[in-house]
């Protein structure tokens, strides 16, 4: 008996020790996402099958979504997220397939309405027949004139953050992952692509089949259709673009295979099969979107000199931080974007050298400082751990998640050393692959695996201040690029009287120019602005980043000769990063407010709902 007690005691102690050593588990069952109506604590989607028809005349998708579900608690209902969807019928498998359902009232414009389906015992497959609204916020339907080729229409989706519900009834939360398959019917002139296995060329039927074998959250559902061509880089990567853009795109992104190999050396194997890029029309509202297997990219990064390809490094890095280990809610988005921005710069350093990476790091730090100035350093939205439960998550997203998150990880790298920190990150991605992670559990994982519960170290690195408090802690790393010091010398020379055409700008990249333009003083004469514009054609720059930086200065200095170029830019580019701040700057100057409204009246129909929604709110204010 005594021996048995000793054995039981030892077993109990070992069990407790083993449990204590396990990685903290992120929130799962019982957890509720404030931005989803779905009852994920009781029922979860594990596979989705889509059968949809693309109607370019009506600007709608129609068909059936079939959901394989796990009823974890024998729930009597399945609640799905919808927004502006027309529901025709709901069925289950079996002899009596019809299921009753109710479509609730709209709670807020961004949340939509819950679709509550009555379940019967044993239900494991539910089908919903539906149609989207012509104004579905995730979808942009382009007429031929809005494309490069001017011959065929184009469609693309943008599901992040909670827009998947506008084109598919689903559990629209990053806390739930599912595999999916799809059959899409489109006009035979178009090639259809998804965030899944993809065709390389058009077929005569216009019917395309897709499989996504790895589980993803709803915001990574993606769809595009257009007159597209494919160009391979190697056996597992390539680029899609309109015929008029394919050569430029293939040249611009030719380093993609090297980026993939570099990323794998840093943090482990790429787990998604292929990595392809789709170059979208200029109305795409973001720089890029990390849809698995198929990054959506803006054409504004195609400059001919590969100077903006860090965007591809960023979207590729999401294949680990975001797609592989995903923020559990939109309060935790820094776990996606901060990690990815840090990872992006590590890829760029490995490929192009430390000096290049230092320029990117300092540009990002400048963006962070500007964001803190605009929001206010005591604004709660400058915390890494956000609270956006009562708002559209897109409204709170800023560069804080990206650049404060990156700075936090850079600080950890400096504090603990790069080899140790790299091993920590690689283990993190391996441990939580294909799972969701929240801030609380990541912080615990950090304490367990890097800080090792040393209170002195935790205080020294200001852990709580970094994550849960606004502003920047005193130990935030401040980058200092030697290349930018050379740029500063040329700027000072100009301000002291050196003619613009005499400045030494030979070999300057996009980043040199951005630093030069951004740091121009607030008080400059029209003659000084004109001298720079004449010498370097800044208003007419084909490089969108340079043009945008110059336009911000032109508006601030009331340099009227730039206005026609600003108008042309806003009429042809829909990237929200450029569009929203330019309208904001124009609207802040009384002399330019009517100009902004006149331009927007013409430009709005060419913007994606994500972009025009933000500008609508701005101009109403």
C-alpha cells in the first residue's frame, strides 16, 4: 500500500511538471469573438464547399455553400455571419433535408446580421443557397475601362477583416479555421483564381475547380477573375497579371524564389505548397493581401527597379505569421502584422544587405513616429493589445500594429541575441502551426520560453508597457541609417543654397528619395519647391511612393502646380494608404476642400469599398 501511494505521488508530481512545461494553449472552445455572431463555442465549421456563379451584369455571386460542421456540444442551432446576403433556403443531408432558419436584424453596418439555422440531431452537413448584393463590401466589380487591357471586366475580393460574410455565409472570425473546395462558373474569356490550388491558363468551359487542403480562417478566403496570364519563376512560384502587365510583373518579382528560400532558412519550411502572386488593377485598396498560395498585390509597387519588393517579402512572411499562426481576434492583430514586418526586414537584410534593411527600418520608424503624433501617444489605440470590440476592426488598424510590433520584436532580438531569438520564433511557429493565438497566451509563451520568468528581465524590457500601454517605452530601438545621413547632407546643402540640379543624388533608391522628401522643413518657399520639382520631376514621378510623399509636401506647402498631378493620381490609384491621407491633407486646407470633393466625385466609383468607405467618413466629418 505504501509503495502504491509513493508511485501515485510520483506520477502526480511528474504529471504536474509535464503540464507546467507545455506551451500555453490559445483560446479555443468557449471563446467568443465580439466581431462574430457565430456560436463557435458550440459548433465549428471544419470544411467549406462553394459552388458559385459570377454574374458580371448584375454584379452578384449566387449559388450554394455547403458546410461540414462539428457540433461540439450537441447544439440545437448553427449561427453564421452574413451581411447583405439574400438567403433562399437551408438544407441538411438525409431524408428530410429542409431546415428552418431566421435572418436576424442588422446590428451595425459592419457586423451585418446573424443567420440562425435550426439543427436536428446528427446534422453534420448544412447547405445554404444564397446570393450576394451588388454592393457587397468585399467585392469590387470593374468594368473593362478600369483594367489595363480595356477589353474584359475584372472581379476581386478583399475579405479582411470581417468582409468574408458579405460574399459567403460563414463563421467570420480568425479564431476558426477550415479547409475548402470550390467550383466557380465565370465567362469563358476570364481566368478564375482563389486562395487555393490554381489553374495556369483559361479553359473553354469557364468552370474552375479549387482545393485548399490546409485549414484557413475566413478572412483568407479570396477570389479573383479577369483576363490574366501566368509566368512561372520556378517549380513552386510565379506571377499572374493582365497581358499588358505580365512582363513588367515577372521582372519586378523575379527574386520571389530567393525570398522563399531565405524565409525557410530563418523560420522553417513553407507549408502551403505553391506561392504565387496576382497583380490586381490599381483600385486594389491595399499594398498586398496575404491570401494563402496567392498573394494579391497592387501594381503601384511595380517601378521597374525592384525597389519596392519588400511588399512581397511582407506578404510572403505572412505565410508564417498570420496564415500559419493567426491572431485569435482583431484585438490581437499585432501578432500578425508586427511579426510579419519584423520577418519582412529579416528577409530583405539577408537578400540585399544590412544597409538596405537599415533604410527600410528607419522609414518604418518614421511612419511610427508620424502615427503616434497623429493619434496622440496616450491614445489607447497606440497599444499593441487593442480593444476594438465595439468598432469596425478596420477603423482601429494603423501602423501601430506593424511598426510598434516590429520594434518590440527588434528590442527582444537585441536583448536576448539574434540566435536565441530566432530559435524562439521558429519554435513558436512550429508549436502553434495552423492555430490561432491571442495576446495573453503569447505573452505567457514569451515568459515561459524566452524570459524564463525572471522578474528582473521582464521589468528591464518593459514587457507590460510595450503590450498593454499606449505610446513607446524608453527602450524602443531607434534606427540610424548611414545611407540616410548622406541624404541629410544633400538636403541641408539644398536648404543652404546649393541648386537642386547640383545635388549628388546618383544611385539613390526609392528609400533615399523618401527620406529626402519626408524631412523637408515645414517652411519652404514656392521657388524652393519648384526648383526641386523641376530638377527631379517629383510631381510627375511614375514611382507611387515618391509621388505620394511629394504630394503630401506639396499640399502642406500649398504648392499649386502639383494639383493636376494629384488629381490624376487620385483618379487612377485606389490604394487606401495613399488615397485616404491625400484626401485628409486636402480637406485640412480650406483652399483645397472643394478641389478634394470635386476629384472624389469622379474618382469614387473606381475605389474599392474599403477605400471609399474611409473617405466617405472623412469628408462627412
